[in-house]
């Protein structure tokens, strides 16, 4: 005797649930899911932190490799973003400490876009990124974590391993510096 379509659908649902449960118990960790969910945001953070998309890719790859080795401990602490971002910030700082990496980017004279020009927004965004890239590493990290990643001072302090007052001081000094640079650009 044949089964009804309702019974076949119920059997299919039970089979899918059983397969999903078995897959979850066999999975060694959720590292892959974390990378799939947060990989783009980590790359964006690293790009803003370093100012170089190629170096950012390398930095994210190194940070994720370190996180993979300690994933069980990181997952138990229930703060993988804090750990990975801290590794990214420390990796960026370590890159600049190496003697072979003291490159000095050459600034190109950019033409000012006219009113109503479609590329004005892109040019402004590029200008802000270049200005942020000239800040000291800690100040740059605070600005990126606060304004691009939208994190609070407590989380930033935890990532940078400093006090909340230090985070606020770095933010204040970075914003002052950006204002100075912006005012000198607008008043030639």
C-alpha cells in the first residue's frame, strides 16, 4: 500500500531534522560559520586599520589562522569578535614595528570635484581614509572601532587592552588631528 503525501512529507521532515542534528554533533567547531558570518566585516575593519586592502587580507588571514588554533577556548569565552579584532590590531602594530616595513606613501595631488559631480562622495571618502591612515596606530584603531565598527568604549578598551579613559583620549586626539588637517586643506 502506498503512503499518503502528508505521511511522505512528515517522513521527509523527520529525515531532514535527523540529518541536521547529526551534522551538528559531528561538526568539530563553528569556526567556519564564524568566518562566513564575520569575514567581510573583519576584512573591512582591517582595510580601514591598515589603509591597504592587500595588507588587510594578509592580516585577516593571519588573525583567523591564530583564532582557528585556539577556537575552542575563544568560543568558550563567548567573545570571538573581541579576540580576533585584538589580533588584527596587534598584527597591524607589529607590521609597522618591523624595520623592513617603513614605507612612506606618496601623496598624489587630487583634483577637487565640482558640485554635482558623481565622484565627489568617492573622492571625499578616499580623502578621509588617507587622513585616517596618517594617524598613529592606536588612534586609528580607536576611530575605526568606534565609528566604523560602532563599538562602545568598554569593548574598544577590551580589544586594545587599555582603559576606557585612554580610548576616549585617543579618540579626542585623533579627531583634533583630523580637524586640523581638514582645516588646512580647506584654507590653502
